């Protein structure tokens, strides 16, 4: 099991690091298609998706997620491994959830055009 040590989203000249959770979505390489008497496979374009839990600041300074364009998301793991997503756009922003630590967290689904593991 790998643990995340840091998550950083850079876009529009800003760096955002107030993330509590990260979920990397399953990557799809092929789609199964039904043929007349057998099953075939079709390669698909790589789509990268990540969901992050953003901790909203108490000061009330909100981020306009709709303006986040062509960002870079870097996930650093404790073992020194780094996963970088490029061409990041916001797909959806969820409603705020409140946990037992008096924090307001909203889930943000991000889509990316590229992924690099270092």
C-alpha cells in the first residue's frame, strides 16, 4: 500500500495544496465489443481521471473552479514516486461535506490529457 505525502494542483499561476483525499480512477485501455459469433476488442483513447477532496478554507476565499484551465496535478507518494497529470480540467465539483474535524470538504473530479509516473 502506498501513502500520499503531498498533492499539488497548479493552474492559472496559482498553486493549490489544500487536499485531504485523492482517488485515482481506473484507466481503460480496450473496450469489449460483441461481434456476430465472438467477442472483439477495440483500443480506446486514454482518459485520465482523478477525484480530490478539497478542504475549503475557513476564510471563505473560494476558488472559481470553472476557470481552471490546462493545469498540472502532482501527486507525491511517500516512497518517492511521483505521478503528474497534465492538461488538467475540472469536470465536476460536488457539494460540501462536513466531517468530525469541523472541516468542509468538497469532491472535485478532474480530467487530464496526460499522465507521467516518475
